[in-house]
């Protein structure tokens, strides 16, 4: 069994773009093979490219140089970070005039790098480090922000620019970034571009504010703040209780981009109308009806894509392309092209609360809304009885649906514990995943997935999810919305903090919260991990803990790496048990 121990952990993944997972693409296929039918291809798609920052900059260049909008997005987000400092937002801008700074940039790639430098100036941090050690700069949660920033380049690796540019802004953030980009730009030409980009990329309409010419920084900004706070008002209510609001600074909502549920309205394209016309040419006055049929409307298709990490880029409304109208001379209208909604693997499609489909395989498609059939031209109605039909029918309206999309992380094992128990530290200790670690609660805001690789090439995916606290099922803390991510985990690793006064009560509370979310969830195959064994008081508590629980307790120290081998081996035992059980139970 000892030979199964991995050498050093070599691969990892991060679910959210905020993660710093480092697995290469090749690891994905291996894991997919091992995940069994219940866990196909899942978390693999969620892996991210290695984040050597110099490589980011290099490889980000083609992306950004090909689309200027990227620079604008990024600018907007940087500006958000600054504004996250509270009232410093404006004053910082005055320290460094953004307009002239931007206008001196020659291309988007340079803008990107320039901002990096600018960011470094402001915060004393650059993206040159692959470690998410930003907490030293942002003890109040800005670490998460900068962390997400550093993963920006990673996004560019494995997705088209459009996807990555939309990815970072949940709800109104994209609007915000556009406005901010506009705000920062002094050139009228650039402003025009920004407006155009907005309408074409985001497809929003009726958002008057922020689209006119810049009227002066402060008024524009205050206008923004109003709309932004409204947008986030609704977001907060769906995400977390009052605890969540007080725990995180304002920038948390601004920069949060991992989205695991979306409600989408789908309006498939309507069919084009049929034409009514008659052929006419010299010496052939009554040439008969020649009105062509209209084209069919474009359908809307949901497609699972392993390169998509979250539902952040899914917009609230999708409108399919309408079919073209038929024309004279028997010309048929063109069919509307299908519209694709790309979603991560593990997305569950629901309608009115009922699960319709589970998107678990890369490339899997679901035709969610049918386009309407095109109308018939008058040629269609030609018959022996009626030699000159005038009738032409309009196209049929496309199907309309409202669906809920829910992302559920797919991993073999889920780390469950109170905030600060050391879940992220543990994931770092046993895999190469690099979730942020800090001494304040709720450091982790998105699920992260790391891979434990064994010498026989088996791979076990371990998910780190945000901390759960007592009353989480009543939406305290970050609530239990994240529990949906461990719903699919085949086994649970309860991480207990042995520096807490009574770690065993933590265990009871965790089990209770899990069962409140889904009865029986806490009964999955599990191990209890007694973390922080390096502390002096831990040994004594370990004995009490062992006497209080019947399950196996594995004492470890995520900080020093002490006894993590036992954990890795036990993980493998659980995994083997899962495979023997058919791989789906
Ligand atoms: N002494 C000691 N400290 C630890 C150990 N593991 C984690 N810590 C510290 O505990 C604090 C919290 O660690 P995290 O890994 O961020 O905890 P978490 O469970 O991921 O926290 P949330 O993300 O907030 O839920 C950090 O300051 C770690 O350095 C350990 O084994 N020993
Ligand atoms: Mg954490």
C-alpha cells in the first residue's frame, strides 16, 4: 500500500477562476476514465492551466491583442479593486490619471501588462507569484480579489476571448466594467468602441446610464454606484444571509465571479414569413406564384464544455436567431443559426424545480428551445384548383422557456468543515491545488478541486468547499448553497480544528447541517480528519475526540504535512471501496 503514495502531488485543479489550480490538460482525460459513470469527465474540465505568471503574460498577449475589449474589461475590474478600498476609489484615481494612462497604451496586450504594473504599484503586488499569498495585503478579503486577478491569465488559455471576457462579471458587473472602462478612457473613439462592444457582447438593452460620453469622473462614478448597489442587493438576498453580508467587504460582491446557479429565459428564433409574389417577365405576364418559404428560427442549445468553469458567462436572456423571410423567385429564407449556451460539466438543468437533465459529458447537447418553423410562400399553395394563390403564412414563434441551471462540483471526496478548520491548507498539502489560505473565516468562497495522484496512476479528486457554520441551513455564513457541491462527492472528509475548544461538537454541527440540506448526506462513507496536530493542546483533544466518535480519526497537520500519508492512503481505500461498489454508489 505504501507504494501507492504519490511522490509529490503533481496535479491539481481549481473549479473557480479564482482558484490557482495547476493541472495540465492531459490529466483530465485520465481522471475522466476513473471517475466512473457517476462522475464522468467532471472536474477535469475544471482544471486550469499552470499559472506561471510569465507564461500568462506571454500567452495572454494574443488574446488581448486580438480583442481590445479584453483590456477594457480588465481595466474595469482593476478599477473595481481600487474602489473596493472604499472612499479611496476616487482619490486613487486622482493620484494616477487613468485617462491619460490608458490612452498612452498602444494595444490591448500592452494594456494588460500596463495594468498589471499599475496594480502592482497600487497594492505592492504583481502577478509574478504563483502563490496566492495576497492575504498579507488584503486581510479583509481583498486577497480573494487579487487572487482572482492572477487567475485571469489562466482563463485565457483554454477558452475563447469572448468567453473569458464575459466570465468575470456576474450580473451587473459586466455592465460596470464597461462603464468603468469608458470612464477611464479619454478618447472619444475608444468610448464609441466601448459602447459598441457592450451592445454586441452582452446583449443588454435599456441600460441608459453610463453610455453617454463621459461627463466627468465623479458624477459618472456616483451614478455607477447607485446602479451597482441595486444589482447586488438582489444578489445578496439569494446568496447568503446577513452574516455573509457582514463578513465580506464590499469588494467581495464586486469581484465575486464564481457562479453556480443561473436562471435563464430562452426565446428561440421565430420562423421567417413566407413571401407572396408572382413571377413576371417580358412576354410572360402571368408566370405563376413564386413566393418562397421563410427560414426556420434558430434553436437554443445548451452544451456542456469542460473548458467552462462556472455559469458566470451565462446571461439571463437568450434570444435565438430568427429565420429570414422568403423572397420572390422562389427564394427561401435562410434558417436562423442555433444559439449555444456553454455550461460547465456537472450542470443540472431544471425547469420549475424539476431536474430535466444532468450535463456530465463534454460536448453533450440539450436542445432547450426549438426554433419556430418558417412560413410558407404562396408557391406552396399552388394547386390545380388554385393557380394563383395569394396566401403566404407567417413563421411560427420560437419556443419560450425559463430554465434554472445549477452547477454541482464533481469530485470523489469533499472536505467539509468549519471556517478556518484548515480545509484549504489540507488540499494544498495533499494536492497541488492552491486555494487561498488565511487566518480569517470564509477565506474560501468558491469550491476548489485538487487531484491526488497515486503511483498506479489512479487519481482521486478532492473538493474544498467554503466553510459551513452552525445554522448554515438557515443561510447563516455563506449558507448551504455550496453544499450542492458536495452532494455529488462519494465520500466526505470532515476536517476538524483541534485548536477549537470542543472539536467533537463541530462534528455534530457539521453532520446536522448536512442532514438539514439533504437527509442522509452525512452518512456517506467518510473519514474524520483531526487537523492542527502540531499545536500543543491537540494531542489531548484527539484522545477525547476518538472516544467520542466511532469512525476512524486521522490526525494530521496540514501546516507541517505531518501524517498526510495516512490520509492519502485512507482516501485511496475509500476510493477503492467506491469503485468496488460499482463506481456509482
Ligand atoms: N497550526 C496550524 N495551523 C493551521 C493548520 N492548518 C491550517 N492552519 C491555519 O488555519 C488558518 C485557516 O486555514 P485555511 O486552510 O484557510 O482554513 P479553511 O478551512 O480553508 O478556512 P475557510 O476557507 O475560511 O473555510 C490559516 O491561518 C492556516 O495557516 C495546521 O495544521 N496547524
Ligand atoms: Mg479555505
